[in-house]
């Protein structure tokens, strides 16, 4: 995948920045159901429930566990404020 096709994923907790990475896709545990964000996704804000944030970077899948939080998607940046 072309690096220009990536989105920025930022995962923050009250204590620190857990993750700041360019990814090709990210799946989030929304309170209304799991959803996926790809490049050029429509802007949104969603509450998150307990589960894994699953993202892919350079063809490898990774997971970050959270207990709750919210996500903001805007201009190919996914910002997650979460408890982990």
C-alpha cells in the first residue's frame, strides 16, 4: 500500500500517549457496534466500549486493549481518548 494512502491513529490515555502511528485501517469497539475506518472516512465522533482497537500497519495487524473512551475521525486522523 502506498504510504500516502495511510491514516494517522493516535491513542491517548489520561496518563500518556499510547500510540501514534500511520495505519492503513483501524477497527474500533463502538458502543453501537464495531466499526472500521479507512482513508477518507466521513467525520464522526463515537463512544467506545471495552475491547480491542485493531489496526493494520505495513501489512501487520496489531491490537490495543481499552476499557472505554471515545473516538474522533476527521481529515484522515483517528484520535482515541481511552482508559486502558
